[in-house]
């Protein structure tokens, strides 16, 4: 076995070890920019397309669609949530909107279910209280 200048053992065919040979390579800013552009979005080997997860898709949309000052539905309070307009989560930016929490819950039907659940709990509590008396 041969030895590199730094003292590491290398095979017979190699001139230097990997760490020494990488130190001599210097990428210019232009080369770094071209490499970066060549791995963006669909060209990236880790790109999942529409099979992306919930959080990653929301992050992708947040980076490309900036939040307005007011809710896109009621236009009264600042938006808190990024909501998909349809039932499907896609990478189409027109299928997304920024909504305040109330409008988001109303569009999803969560506000109605929450009110129903709270009234049911109040009724159960009232019946329980009446039995104790």
C-alpha cells in the first residue's frame, strides 16, 4: 500500500486520498450557481411531484404564494391558514388561498361540528348537574 502526503494509506493506482484531492477542487460562484439551478424542483432526484406529504406541500405553496394582508374570503382580519380550495392538494397555486381561522373552519365544516359538539357537552353537563340536585 502507498501512502498519501497526509499519511493515509491509498491503493496503488491512486495519486492521493479522496480528502486531499477534494481540497484542490475549487468551484467558482458561477459553477455553484449552475449546479444549484440544475437540481431545482423536478430535476432534483428527491422530487416527489404530487406524491408529496401534507406539510411539505404547504411549505412549497407558502414559498411561492405570499400571504395577503387580509383574508381572501372576508377581507377583515389577517390570514392565519393556507387552505386548499378543492378537496385535492395539488401544486397549482390557483387552488390555494390564505384564510383567517374562522373562514377556514367554516369552509371545512369544522366550525359547525365544533358548535354541535360544544352544545352536546353543555347538554350532558346540564343533565348531570340536574341529577346531582
